[in-house]
C-alpha cells in the first residue's frame, strides 16, 4: 500500500446517512457520479440526420466517462484488483468551492485519502475496508484483431 497508493483511483463517492452500529448500503453502478451511458455513435447521428431527424437529447459532459470504461477489461481467468471502501463523516463543501460542488463533494482533497503517500498502519481502521477482487472478461478479448482496415490500395484500385 505504501508503494502503491498512486495506482488507486476513485470509482464513486456519495453522501449517505447511517446510524450507529451495522448498516447495509446498496449502490448500483448506474448511480456512480463520474460515469454515464455511452453517447450516440457518429454513425447513428448521421443516420438520424439522413432521416431529417435531429438528436436533441445530446449534451457534452466533459466531467464523466462512459460506464463501459468504469473497470479495466479483465481476463478470462480474472484479473486481480484491490477494492477499498472508506466511510467518514461528511463535511459540506466550503462556500468558496460552491461553484465546483458537482466535482468536489466535500471539504476533502480530490482523491482523498489516496491524494498523498499513505502508511499501512493508518489504513487499518474500522471505517476502512480492503477486498481483493477479480475482474473477468466475457466475450472476445480482441474483437478488432482481424478486422483492421487495410490502408493500402488493392491492385485493382491502382
């Protein structure tokens, strides 16, 4: 952990009221703050335009990524990762950071607590949880391996 802190990245953050004692929190990946559904592909946009339709529900969100990029691709046998869950008291965003409230959820630095080198003894607390997980890939690993377009003209085109 001491040498690997910079390889952690934040999947999600959210505010949840919990009572003292044991709590169960269920969260769907569709609720994650930094991800959205895929945008409409350009081919689909051109088809709509050819039909005289204009896609009006599109907007450019520069602070989110497609949800298909949420986790690394994984492998058939499962690629090992470490999941870290951290619960801490919520303190609202300071007034001077109010314009950034959509990306700065509270008064902590971005990426907290992995915004700096960490010592393992500070991460063995009752409100912190590490879990080793495997990320599996289903489907073809290299779908474009043999579908690469040729960029040289055929003899018939010369």
